[in-house]
């Protein structure tokens, strides 16, 4: 058995069970969270190293051969996503040491965090379409519980919107799985990809593909059913917001990349053109929503929506360069967006508000925090030489090469409006003087010691370093994205790896 393929799921599941066993010892749960997420990162790096040498890693669960049993499959895209899951998990575990209220910790915060990470890892690694549905539901269960920890009114309102749309998405997903199984008689993704080629009714396959597009599009917060995200992501504790911002919507994006490169490629002229305009409208509506907001986390939440559009644009164009850009963008965005949410939490820790009108003076007292904000903020806007510049450059260049000039213009406009939003946050939170009506700003004073500051700043510094590294030394990241794109464009290699056949 390829242990490196099983560990990314086994580690968080085991850590979650141990956290439940240690229910009365919050201190041990904290240490376990940091250790388990570190091990998850190490397992992800091991898996990536294996995929670099082998191409594909496959495990048949229970020794049931594919397509009759459930298989776990890792290609380069899946391995990249597992490594990113480990990085974000470790960052959130460290940040939670200082930011999570004791009441949340005693009501299952750490077991739920591990369960969520297990669901994310399972969704990235499964080779079975129904098993993907199961992992989505595991994530939905854990994320809904994390959203409602604390029981505040805003949290409950956001959680209801979140779970309602996601349950609607799950119903469409399950219906699509049932229809697909009725046509091909299998749930194994590789086997489905092989059998849909011989279906006599291509129109029905297109209909089912659109059902998957709607379902995964909702989970990815794509246009038009994205409003659940900015209505809910700003309501929980900031560590939960950051975890959601970094990983949850990317599972929907990953699912779209997987099924629309492996299974539904019979009618690319229709399905991927539809994806193209979904991507463009997602970018535009998300960034316009962000421009209208004046609350730190709501601005960032709308920008999650707008940036999802760039990732979908890479898939929709369906060219080698576009897919490279899409994968590169996913890697860049997960790091940057998580970091921005963590920084918003630090400003809340200092000034007690997320409203821009109640913030200010941070640059004068904490210039290094202002610098830490500028790195991910300018990267999100696509300013060179940071990671976001190269991600946007690759995607926009692919758009121009595909002669989609209007979409390229929208992508460039969205970049400018993103810069406007980041400048707005900079001006209101960091540059302007502290408003006179703010009376409780003692923690902003640089002379006041904060015993938990190291746990907040360590992940922020680490993620900022990742952003700089991707921008200044992007060649290895580009090579990984290029390898992932080449595998996505050659689905027969995936099929052979899972079902057997020609050499990889």
C-alpha cells in the first residue's frame, strides 16, 4: 500500500478522534492540533515527491479492484492541493492558539477542525464520484458546526444561508450522480470517463454535465449562486473564516477541474464556453461587491468570489497555458487569501472592530504589520514581482492567445478594482489616524506586551514568505503547475493508472 496516499486522510481523522478522547484537556487538544497539521503537511510533501517520480499514485481500498471498489488517486494536482491543505491547516492551528475563545475550544473546535481537514483531503484524493459526494457532506457538517460555534445571531443567520445553498448543491450533485450511474453503471471516475465516450445520447451527457457544473459552481461560489459566501464568511471567529477562505471554495474549484478535464470533454464548445462566461461574471460581480463594502472581512469575502473567476477562466479556456495559469492561481490564492483573513484578525485583536470607520493608526504603531498586509494585498491585486502578478499574467496571456479579448479586458479591469479595494483597506486601517471616537486602543500601543502574539504572527510571517517565494522564485511552482496541466489534458493516463492499461 502507498501509505503516503492514505495518511492525508488518516492523520486528521485520527487527530479528531484523539481530540474527542481528550475532551476535558483543551491544552492537549491544542498541542495535538499543531502536531497533526504538521504531520499532514509532511505527508503531503511525501505524496508530492511520489507523484513527481511515479506520475500517479493509486490505492484500492479493501483490496477491491477498480472499478468495483473505492480507490484513492493522486496526480500532481491532487498532491499540490494536499500540500496546500497541510500548510493552511498548520497556519490555522497555530493562529487558533491565540485567537479561539475558550468557550469554542470546550465545545469541539479542534475535533471539528480535524474533521473538516479530513473532508477536504478526502475530496482531493478520491477516485469515486459518490465518495466525492460523501466527502463534501463531511465538509458541510464540520463547516456548519464551526460556523455556529458561539451561537451569535449574525453567525446563525450566516450559517442558515450557507447550509441552505450547500444542501441545494448537494441535492443537485446526488441527482446528477444517480443519472450518470444509470447511464454508465459505474461510480469510478476513470471508468465513467471511459464509458461516457460510447454513450449514444451525447445530449443527455451534456445535461448531466451542467448539473455537475451548477452543483460544484455553488460550492465554489461562482456566479450567480455565490451570495451565501459573503453572507457567512465574515460571521465566525477569524481562524474559521481564514480556514474557509483558503480551502472550502477550492474544493469546488478542484471538482470542476477534475470532472471537466476527465469526464465531460465531449461537448467542450458548449460546456467550456458556458464556463468562460460564468468565470467572467464571477470576477466582475465579486469585485464590484467588494468595492461597495466597508467591513474588512466582507471585502475579503467578496474578493474570494472575484478570484474564483480567474481559476475558472483557466479551466474554461482549456488550453495548456490556461490550465497552467488556473493551477498556479489556485496555489497563489490559497496562501494569500488565508493570510489576509489572519491579518484582519490581528487588527481586530488590536482595535476590537472589523468596520473600517472604527480602525486606523496601525501603520504608526505597528509598521511591520502594515508591511505584512501589503505583501498579500498587493499580490492579490497582481502587482509585480509578487505571486499574484505571475498568476494573473499567465491567465490573461492565455485569454489573449485564445482571442477572448473581452474576457481579457474584464480580467484586467477586475485587477484594477482589486487594487482599489486593497488601497481602501490600507488607507482606512493602516494609514489614517485613529478615529477620535475609538477610546479602547491600548493593545495598539507597541509597548503593551501580548503573550499570544507569537501564535498570531508566526503563520502570517510564514504565509507572507510563501507569497514572496512564489513571486521571486516561481520557476519550481510553474513546473508543478505545468506537470499538473499536462496530466489534466491527457485523461487516458489517469484512466490507465486506475484501471490498468498502457504504461503511464
